[in-house]
């Protein structure tokens, strides 16, 4: 039973560290770095899903995260290529 | 066997009679709403003119205007979005007739009346933008902008509900019969509703940015002839209904004479304000309403729960 | 297997005790994300930061900890995914219009000689699609779609004909209709529930798979277009 | 406390499993008007916007191209249907989904235009819609966690707790964000500057009707007495 | 006038998301103060986390009883009277799923997300209308994205 | 030994996860970040394995390389674009000088 709490609090820790890191980590002015940092809260959420045994949601979330990363990277690359100044 | 047959026949006849009565009631009420509304508009114009030291048109001018449009030629702009441009006037008419049915005739739910008001806003946009004219378009954009006036409206709704515990007009009237007029127990809600009526005033209102004189006739600019006539009828009904809602909800069940007196008083008050204030910049008009709404909401909640 | 192990009467005390920490985590993450958006001036960064706000939403919904909560997570996920996709596309289109077409850079060959891109895709894609087909439904769609996305991204050459695109969109529309028929069948003719179940599950599966595959096509246009 | 104090006569329900659609006079009125508007929009042509050109005496005519017209009409019809659905649904989560659908379709209706300013407004509106999905779904989740159900027909019999109140505030903010009402209206007014009025009007129709309906739902969830 | 200037600032599209997130952040802050009480009488409750898997249930974590095609599983729905086949979807296992379930102890998730199972019961049957909506949301988003991509971002040379 | 009790799969993967996340945030270069990201995914795989959901672990294992490859492609492409821009810039400056 203790395992459940370990998963949960590791997940909580990752979500908090990850979101702070995404918001104010070193070098986040680079959109690429920021996108990479968002992976940490994503893993944290996955752990929380695991705690509650939401495994089907977990499976879907794993797939969706990869797709969201892809979409964001595409936007970043394209905008950078255009030389857009937002 | 025969008796039951007769019974059903009697009930059927009764139903028919009730239906007939209902129809007559509706017709009568719609007609009254139209006539009173038009005359009130004329009155408003007259008062404004007198304050501005002009003689002003006769009081039945708005009514005459409405009739005049029915004998004019109806033309459609080439650029209009076709079925829409016509249907919108019918919708405008239909919703305000529905309002009369829900309001004076059956005393139904207040929520429906506010839904009708929401649809009235849509019609404003659409009548404005469906013609392709820049004036109409600008009026449409401003109408969307002034949708912020929804906030005081819905706040009023909530406050009335918090105070009376019902949304049915008949129950609200009954509540006021036993507990006194709502005007005195929730004055800030009444203030917000008054601001709403002010923002719908036809002539020279400081808040009515959709119909400002800089936009010719606002969203009605491109509607001519019959269509315009229908729009003017519905607007008269709308004005009557707004005042009717105000009087019913905040003062309670009045006699017909009481309603007429109340409507004339409010119209006079609004004309006074209209005549003496300049029209505000759209953005400021909207934010004025929002700010007043904010004050009204917070104040009313304090009044209800802490006093 | 006793009935209480299968379905208890009340939610287990573990979930109840974890509720407050989970909600606070969600609120905290949401708060951080929102504050960051407040200070953010760059539109692209705002878009990335909304991802964190979405994470907060998922945590708050998941914290309820029942089967119902789990089935409510799936819509939330889908909505997030869909909106990010649409909005990023609008952002790109806006920037393109703002800059005009003169900024196109001189294409340089992209040298991506990674071993994994030559050997792995087919295998991984087949595995994922097979697994996704077995799972069916949203989950299966996301997984199989991920496989297709990966394969398309790394294998095929450039160029997507307009017609193929519309065909794919049509297929997924038909799949959606299958799903609707299944749904209605559940209520009109409950005796055919098994058929309805299969229609629904595979309708959704096909739909999600094809849609996700489309993202792969979009992405390939980005990353592979210099290879021609 | 029942539906009749809010929406007038109770006319009936349509059960679809756990999701039960219900009709009162009020819901029926809104449902029908949303459908009527959708039908008219489906039939209409777009207007062509005439503006004066600077420097010459000529006019400038802005038209909606065929491809643009098709996609926007499609999205507008979907939006109208979603609005109609949101008017009669009796389930909080279902309602939030309808609102989310309206949000994304609204963005789509204006995403097809070419003006940069309008695209900018569409983007900002989209960002708000995305942020708003947090309060929207979280509000529904709070209501579920504290009351144990998300069906309005059940919630109406459950006494309000502080948590349900908090959830309903979140729900309201979410709806306000997704549909772009005041004070977040400025993005929406910008959207209306482009041509194609029948489709644009559905954007605002949906948000106004949704707000009226939200008031009803908030009053069902929060029972002050 | 100061107030007027603030009003003007509030109306700039670019500022609106920021204003919105400030307001939302304030409300979320209130969430830390509000007493949050979890009601443990929920619909569709599930066993304690990891309970089924530690009992060596091959169908963990979604085993809700029932015999495929014969006996419905246990489901605590909101309106059982509106769902005549309640529990049947939960109790159903496809032939492949039965095969997999007999071979291994640790594939419960896969087994129960192939057609049948509790989540499918909720997603397709008792709350099926939600799924119609969410798949519509997904479809609309893809329609918008692919339309914009096809007409604007991809064909840069034309237009 | 009580310390030995902590060396089981859950605790080890928790440690790996935390190291990975700190690594992702702290390391400046994107490529380093991707390496730390693999660490993160490894830790997560361990956690899923500890929960005994073999099929979920399988899916995670399949999606890990996909995420990594997507990230790698993006980073390489972006790097290239940035380098090219720098070159252009320096060329322009050279012309000006």
C-alpha cells in the first residue's frame, strides 16, 4: 500500500517541479526548452493516473502527449523558420 | 356512453373557448403594447425637443412614421445576405410578440423574457451586418461590444431570484403583494435594470452606441419599406415590454392606469437624461455599464445577506 | 472473488485521503501556469504554457478517483489535444500572413542519418497499430495513430496529394457516422447491444487513428520537405 | 425547489442512459430559437461588404470565397446544433462538453478569414478557450466530488455545499471564457469585422443563449434557500 | 481621465487572455481556502488502488464481475431504469480477450479496453452522448486545422 | 538493514525520476535535455512495472523512442535553422563592414 503513496507523491513532486521549471527554469526563453520541460509535468500526471489505477486514461495520455509534443515542435520549427517575431 | 360523449364534447368546446379567449387576449395585448410603445417614443422625442428649446414633432409622430413605412416601396440592397436580411425582421417581430405572450398574457418565467432579450441582441447584430453596409457593420460590431450589458441584466436576474426565490412573474407579483415592492428592498438591481432600459432608449441615449447618430440609423440603416415598418412595430413593443417588466418586477401588480402612469414617468425620466448627456465613446459606454453592474452586484449582495 | 473487491459501496479511504493533496497540486500547477501566462508577452510561449493549465485540469478531474472520473478524463484530454492543434495552426497562418511570402529561406539539405530512422519505424509502427486495433476505442486510436504518425514522419518521401487528404477526412467522417449509428442502436434496439458496442468501439478507433495519422502528414511537410 | 420555479412548466425528458435531456418551457423556447437560427443560416448567402477606398472615389467589395463559404457554413451549422443541444441537456458534464465544442467551432468560423487583425483576435480567443477548459472541467469535477452526481435532475434535490458553490463559480468562469462574454468581449467584437454575417452571428447567438442557460444551471446547483 | 484609459487598455485583444488568467488565478487561490469535502457516495465506485492486482486477478484493475454474454457485471449507474442492458457491456469479453486473460495475469487493462469493459460501458452506453460530443470536438478541431493548413500554410507559393 | 528496504523498484525509479526531472530543468543544452528525458521515461517505466501493469509498460516502452525521435528531429532541424540564420547575419554584417 505504501507504494501507492510513493507513486502519488512522486507524481505531485514532478508536477510541481515541472511546472515551476517550465515557467521559470533556466533558459526557458527558448520555446524548445520550454516544450521539453512540459514533459516533466506530463510524466507527473501519468504517475497520478497510475496511483488511481486510471490505466486506460494513462494509455491514452501517453499517446496524446507524444502527439502534443509533435504539434508544438512543428509550430516552433515553422515559426522559427519564418523568422517570426511574436 | 352518451353522457361521456357529451362530456368530452363540452370539454372540447370549453377548450376551444379558452383558446379563443387566449387568442383574443394575446391580440389585444400586442396591439396595446404597440400603440402605447409608439406613443411613448413620440413622447420621448417631444420631451427631448422641449428641453432643447425646439417645438418638436407631435406625440403620435413615431406611430405615423411606422404606418408611413408600410406604404413605401420596399427595396433590397444588392449586397445583402438574402433570406437572412428579410427573415431577421420577422424574427424580431416574433420574439417580441412571444415576449408579450410570456409577460402580460400568461405571466410565465422571467428567464424566458431574458432569453428573448438575448435574441433581440442577435437580431441587432444581424440586421446590421446582413446588409453589407459599413454603417450597419459598425453598428453590429458595436452591438457585440455592448454585449457587456448582458452582465447587469443577468445580475438583475440573479438578485431577483435571491430575494424572492422564484422566477415566475405571477409568484414575483404575489411576493410583492405580501412583502412590499422590490424597488425598496433591492434598489441597486432596479438601478441596473434602469441603466439597461436607458441603453435601449431610441433617441439620443448616452449609452445606446448601436443607434448613435454617427451611424445614421445603426443596424436599421439599410432596411426600407415594409421591413423597416415591421422593425419599428417590434421596437415599440420592445420598449413597452421593457418598461412593463421593470414595473412588474420592481413595483408589483399595478392596474392598467398604474402601468400607463409608470411608463410615462420612466419615459420622461429617460428623456431628461438623454437630452442632457452626450453620447459616450463605445468602449466607455460599455465599461460604464459593466462598472455600474459591478457596484450593483456587490452592493445588492451585501444588502441581501448582511442587512 | 467477493463482490466488495469487484465494486465497493463507497470510494476507498485511500482515494479519499489523497483527494486534498491532489486537488491542491492541481490548483497549484494551474496557478503557476496562469501567472506565467499573465507575464508572458510571446504568443508561442503562451501556447506552450496552456499545456500546463491542461495538466492541472486533468489532475483535478482524476482526483475524484472513480470509474466515472476516468471516463471524464478522456474528453478532457481530447479537447486539449484538439484545441492545441487548431490554435497552433491559426498562429502559424497569422504569422505567415503578417510576414508575407518573402521570408522563405534557401532550402538546405537536412542530414538526418540516424540509424533508428531506417530500421525502427516499420517495426514499431506495426506493433503499435496491431496493439491499437486490439485495444479499440479512443485509447486504441491514440496508440495506433501514434504508430502511423511515427511511420509517416520518418519513412515516406515528401508530398501529399490533395485528394488523398480529402479521402482520409472522408473515411474518418464515415467512421464517426458508424459510431453514431452504434450509439442510437443502444437505445432503440437494446437487444443488438453487442453490434452497437462493436460499431462504436471501432468507429471511434478508425476515426482517431486516421486523424492522428493526418498530423503525421502535416509534420512531415515540416521536417522532411528539404529531402526531396 | 424544482424546475418549475425557474423555467415554467415541466414538459418531459429524453433519457439517453445516464444523460437525461429535459424540457421546460424555457428550455424549449431556447432550443427552438437556436434551431430556427441554424436553419436560416444554413439557407443564407453571405453579404458582400462594401467599403470606401482611400484616395479614389471607388468602392472596395469584400466577398467570401466559395471554399471559405462552405467550411464556414458547415462550422456554423455545427455550432447552432451544439447550442441547441446545450439548451436542453440535463447533465453538467455534457453541458461543459457542448460549451467546449461551441468554443472550438467559434474559433474555426473566423480562422478561415484572411485579415491579420481578425486572425489575431481568433488566436487570442482560442487561447482563452483553452485556458477556460481548466475551470470548465474542474468546476464539473468539483460538483461531482462534493455531490456524488452530475445529473441536474439529481443535483436539484441535494443541498448546496460550499464546494459546490466554488465549483459553480469555476463553471461560470469557464463558460464566460469559452463563449467570450464580458469583460472578455473585446476579442469577439474584433472577430465581427470580417465579412460573412450569417456565420458570424451564430458565434454571438451561441454565447448569449449559453449564458442565459448557465444562469439557470447555476441556480439549479446553488439553492440559496 | 484615468478610468477611461484603463477601460481602453482592457479592450485590447492581446491583453484579454492575460486579464482572464489573472481573474482565474484569483479564483483558484480561493480554492485553497474553501473547505473541500469529498463525498464518498459516488457513482461507479472502484476498488482501492492496486487491490485487484495484488489479489492476482487476471482482469485487474477493471474486473467488475459478470460472465461474457450471459451475466451482467456490477455497475452502479445513475439511472439503471434507462439502461436496459446495463452491465452487459461490462461483463462482455471478446474471444481474444478471454484467451489473453487465461494466459497472463498482467494484461487486464488491454483486455478491458478492447470492446467491452467498464470504461466502454460508460463511454459508449450510459454516457454515450458525451462521447458523441468529444469525438465531434476532435473532428471539428481537425477540420479547422487541416483546412487552415491546406489553404494557407502549405500552399505558400499560390494564393 | 533498514536502508536495504528502500532499494526496491519503486524507490529506485522514484529517485531516477527526480534526478531526470532536475536534469531536464538544469541542463542548458537541448541534446542533454533529451538524454535526461530518457532517464525520466526509464523511471516512469519502472514505476509502471512496479504497479504490475505489463501492457501499460509495453505501450510506454513503445512510445518512448517515438517521443525521443520526434524531439531529436525537431532539435536538429531547429539547430540547423539557427545556424543558417547566424551565418546569414554574419554575412550581412560582413557586407556592411
